[in-house]
C-alpha cells in the first residue's frame, strides 16, 4: 500500500515521515500520536474543542505522573495515578471519570489497528501500547 493512501487521518503513517531519522524519536513519536489523536477527535469524531482540550489535559497529566511514554504504560500506572488523585489531590468522582475517559480514549486510539501506532512503536521501540 502506498504511504498515506487509504489511511485514516491521525494514522501513524500520515503523522510520521518515512526515511527521516528522528533526533529524539520517543518525543517525536509522542507528539505525532497526540497530533494524530487530535485530528481523529476533531475530524473523525467531530468532538468540540472543549472536549478535545479536556482529554488532552488528562493525557498530559497522566504522562507527567507516570514519567513513561504511552507504549510503556501499565495498568499499575493508572491505578497509582487514580490513588494519588483520590487521596492526595482529593478530586471529585466526576473529575476522575473525565480523566479516565480521556486516557482510555487515547489508549483506544493508540491500540486501534486502523491507526497503526502499535506496529510503529513495535518497529521503533520493540514494544507497543496496550
């Protein structure tokens, strides 16, 4: 298949350029993932900017808390983050659900075969989002 042909907006093959060596591949792939997810949310899912921003903030907060890239996240990271938000930050249940929804949606996007992020990460980093 030709690169980009038949690909969904936000797919790894449209977000990353073939044959270009990345100076900081982990950061570049993460930024491409976030950019592609934004396109998928706004274009394919037609979510409004407020929802997209809320989801993005949740994922950014989880990235900062875990200190890991999405292809290295585990369920334990999420459990620890939720525990911290409940006991330390004392977040309301509705806020926790919003955070969980944003991270879950991002993970669904990354693991969907249609967007090819798992195979991209496997090829680059030897592991993939789960």
